[in-house]
């Protein structure tokens, strides 16, 4: 396994690896992805092995343009097209009926496929140079914290990928927002880097996901327990009194807690939800590395990017 900076030359090398059936970890604006040729089932199978991910959990295809993305869908409803035009490239994934071009391993046998056009310049250049969609889940071990730096990828996946492209810290820091459409209405499958409020302005008020909260979730990968750090995570009200002690770490939204903790991370001193989302996984990785047995995590306001932050915290606590 090699770790290389995202120079044009290394991106070319990464694209060649992907065309040859290899697996490459690369930065996107949300989190790092673990990518393979989306049209090569054997290469996609390696993603599942490296992540130790169950095969029933489908992958997201990354496209270079709306035009390329459209070839992966059977049909695109009008409000979905409006979202593509407004938010792509960017942290929005659309789940729509798949075209025959998409292999079953990518969708885990579902009739729909998840697609997005990433905004990170290195990611876009890579997908473009590969000349085919790149299937990429987040580049973490299944169920563990998502990676927002190349070092996070290396820590979890070690020598699994053929190459890790290092593009520094990811800008948004939480995964893309996943939207599907039911009877022409948008449905939120996973809150993420694009606030739901922005989506509703373009595509209308979101409908509730059918079966939300049931055991077989609409986004199969949105299992209740996910994004889990090695320590036990407990969600608390901001400023709530907790017993510090040597085995506890603290994830604050904006104010440092009183008392001595093994480690403390503050997501955004100014209380800014975007800044907090960008810092979330890095902060959790650090608290996890501190050796703490319990991480107390403060609630954040549940709107805008706060919705994605609370979603990840709740899953990590489950
Ligand atoms: O920001 C992101 O979306 C990152 C970067 C790398 O692009 N990727 C990412 O992929 O978060 P992953 O595999 O960790 O999460 C994708 C989620 C999973 O929960 C999966 O179950 C869901 O998308 N998904 C994929 N295809 C689906 C489909 N056809 N129907 C419903 N959910 C789907
Ligand atoms: Mg993931």
C-alpha cells in the first residue's frame, strides 16, 4: 500500500489502478472514500472485503458529471433533476431506479442505485480520469468512525487499499445527504453535509421515510449502530454535570467543560454547526485514541448540519 499526495500525476496513477481492478482510498469533500471501478463486480467485491462490510449494504457510485450520472438511472423525476442542477457537484446522493449498466453487487440486488457527483477537485479529477463511475463507501472499517484524513484511513484499513490518496482534511466532514423520491416527493434516507432545509427549498417538503425506525431501514446501511468509536458514547445536554475521572473524555459543542477529563474536544468555539460537522469525526478519532472508556458528547442544535451531527452521535451511542 502506498500513501501519495493528490498531485495530477498521482491522480493519474490512481485512475490507472482503478481501471485495472484496484482499490484506492481518496478524499471527497465529505469523508474519504474507498473506491473501485463501479462497473467491475470483482473490484467492488474487494471493497466489501477490505471494509469487512456485509454484502447487503449497497455502495454509492461517484460520477464526474450530471450527464454521466444520468446513464446510471433508469429515469429521473423532475424534482430530482432540479436537485442535481442546483447541488451537484456536492454532498448530495440521489437514490433512484437503476439502469441496466449498474452491476448487482453495487446495489446489493436492489432495483435502485445511489449516485453522487463529488465536489472535491481531486475526487472529480479521479472519476474523470477513470472514465467510469467509481463505487465508494466511506473508507472506514464497517460500523466504525468515518475518516476525514488520510491518517484515519491508514489507521483503520492499513494495507487493505492498493493506494491512499492524501488530500488533507475533508472540508465538510460528514457524509453526503441521501435523498430518494416516493410519488414525486423527496424522502430523507440519511441526513448529511447538505442541510435538508436547502433541499426542501428546491424539491418541496420531504415525506417521512417508509419504515423509518424499523429493523430493515430504507437505506440498508443506516443501521442503528454505526460510526461507533471504541469507547462507549453517551449523549448529554450541554453543560450537564457528569463525573469526570480518568476514564472519561468529553466532546463539547462550544464550551469547555469544567472538571478534569482524560481528553476534551470542542467542536466549534463560536457555536457554528458547519465548523462543528467538519471537526466531528476528527474529534471522535482523537477522543478514541486517548484511551477513554466513556465519551460524553453534548447535544447540538438539531437543524442544518446539526441534524447530521446528531444522527451520527445517536448511532455511535446505540
Ligand atoms: O459522503 C458520502 O456519501 C461518502 C463519500 C465517500 O462519498 N460515502 C458514503 O458511503 O458515505 P457509505 O457506503 O458509507 O454510505 C452509503 C449509504 C449506506 O448507508 C447505504 O446503505 C446507502 O447509502 N445506500 C446505497 N445505495 C442505496 C440504495 N440503492 N438504496 C438505499 N440506500 C442506499
Ligand atoms: Mg459509511
